[in-house]
């Protein structure tokens, strides 16, 4: 974000792939795997100063071109998230997220309220979400995917370029949730002509295929790790198999790039969810992962149907969460 190194998506634009974009899915995924190996080599050379990215020739077909093509193919039998609805969104069908082929944006602006290391963050709020959190503070856009305005990748790229000129340190893809809009985001980055760090602000329920497409374009994963008990996730967010999917994607994100984890402390869930989540982070990702333990839960949307979460958390619950984090050895907490 300091501008000393190019954003990762620009590096992906300089990585050549040998496969034709008309090739089979199997061949394209094979080329993608090889392209990621080449990406990591080039990224290391650029980061170490051995190579200047502007001196690298632009290939006829780049790794980012390939990612765009693979995302478009997934759209025809959608499995960007692990619900795997497999509907053909190019034919007007919609899955659980309710997002169509054309992405819709509810708002975009310079965000001053994100984690301190991210500000100024140019934030794009997409409509639709793969979850149905019964307490969602952004329910008006997450649960109503037909709200907002259809926006093309070309328009989004120009908006990002303008934000860069206005002093943005990153572009922050959120919602709702960005996962159903992966095809649009990849195409947007392919159209973008400026270097601006990309932030993937997600509920982390995306598929393994989506995770692979994110490798090489995301500079910072800004994650949501809310539940540890699958029963809690199913009751309050209406999502199955939460822990195994979200834990897997945190491991993948940690291995790929920078990581900031958000944990929203829920009323009555300090022992069943907060404690084991913070232990999982310490045991699996280490004590220096930046972790933001959030106290701003406010019951919204349908929370009044669940008396046990229809309240703010107490100061004692929040202090207990911070004490647990310290006990687990987490040393990089968001101030």
C-alpha cells in the first residue's frame, strides 16, 4: 500500500500462459497451475528488486486473462461458493446468493472506518451474499441482490483509477459479499491501469476453485471468522459446513498473501465460538496474524426473532474475549 511495489494483479498481467483460451477446462486449469508457479517466481524477482515489472514484456495471453476465462466458465454452472448451486447465471438463473450475471453495486466511496492499516480504503459494496445472517447490518444490500446499480468492469476500473488519483491506498471489494462477483472483479482488475492494492473482504465461504482464482491477484485478505460451531452458523447465518470451509480458506489465504482476521463477538457466544476461534488462529496461523476482535455487534434485520442475540454484547463479554486472545498468545491485535 506504500506504493513501493506493484499490486499483485499487475504482476499476473505479465505472466504468460501457453494454453489457448478456447481449450478444455482441464487444460486451462493445468495452465493456471503452471502460471501460478511462474507468478511466484516473477513476484519474488520484483519484490527483491532483481526485476522491474515495467521491463517485463506483456504476454499475448496472461495469467489474469486466463483467470477471467475460467471465472466466466464457472458462471455457467456457478460454484464460486461452497453452496455449489450450479445454476447457469449466464442464462438468467440465480442461486442462493441471488446475484445474476451482471454485478450490481450499492455504493462506492472512500472508507475511513476500516482497520487503521487500510485507511484510506476505496470500498465497493456489491449487492447479494452467500449467507443469510439473521442480524446483518447491511441486510438491505446483502439480502436484496437486485438493489443497487448494474456496473460494468470497465466502469469499475475507471472508478478505481480515479480513487487512486484521489489518494486511496487500496481497493476494497466487499458487500454483501464479493464472492458471487468474482468474475466481474477479475475482469475489472484486468481492465485497471493503475497499481492499487486489492483487498478481498469476504465471509470466506468460497469454493476451492475460487480460492485458486484469487491467488496472484489479492494483496490483503480481510476475513470474517464468526462461528466455530456449525450449529451456530446454521442457526444464525443459514449456512452449512461452516467451520471446515472457512478454516480451509483461512489456511489458503494465509499461505498466499497478507491476512487480517475479523472476529465479531456475538452475545452469548464467547465460550462456544470466540474462545475456540482464537485458539484455532493461534494454533494454525501463529501469534502474529493481525486479528481484530470487534465489539460493535448490534441486532439488525431479523435478530428480534432470536431473543438470545437480540441485544448488544456486554462490556464483560468483550473484555473476556480480549483476555482469551491474550491468553492464546495473539500479539498483533487491531488497536
